[in-house]
């Protein structure tokens, strides 16, 4: 199938599918006459897999590693669990950072009277 169909079936954009092909995460066949990429159902399944992994915030190299583990039927699930636990730890760190930012912004918003006067503690904090 062509790239448009592969993108549609995988839920990704054509640009994303082309990128994954260019960096070698998937390797579609090349039509000998036209030079166009021809995607198989296996390629679409890999694209769907990568798309789901990316939604869980796995990076490109992590997706490459997960895909290799997925394709290796002799794999150990401990490697997959290890990667997943590492990702959860990263998410926890980001959540803590976001909660801290939210708390700080909340304090600034509370300190701002939000009236017609020009003094604003929010702008003061951003400018220092």
C-alpha cells in the first residue's frame, strides 16, 4: 500500500510515517519502477505500535528498543518491564515538576489583585 493508506491505517500523519521510514524504524519495500515506498500490513502494525508507544511518551530510541523486543519472540519480559518502570519514574519526576509550577503560579495569581492598577506580582516574578 502507499504511504497515505499506511498513515491512515496507523493513525499517523504521512510526514511521521515518512520520518520513521527515513530513520529506519520501519523499512518499507521500494517499488522498482516508481521508487515509491510500498508499505505492508506488518509495516502498518509496527507504525501502530510505535504510535502507541509515543503516546506513552517513549522516545524514538526507546521505541526502537521496544519494537526490537516485540519482534524477538525469545525475549524476556523483564527488559520490557524495566523500560516501562523507567518511563514511569520519568513521568513521576515531570508530574512533581508540574505540580510545583502549578503551586508557584497559584501563589502568584493569588497575590495579584487583578484590578485596574498597574502593579502585578506575576509580572514582577517573571521579570526577576
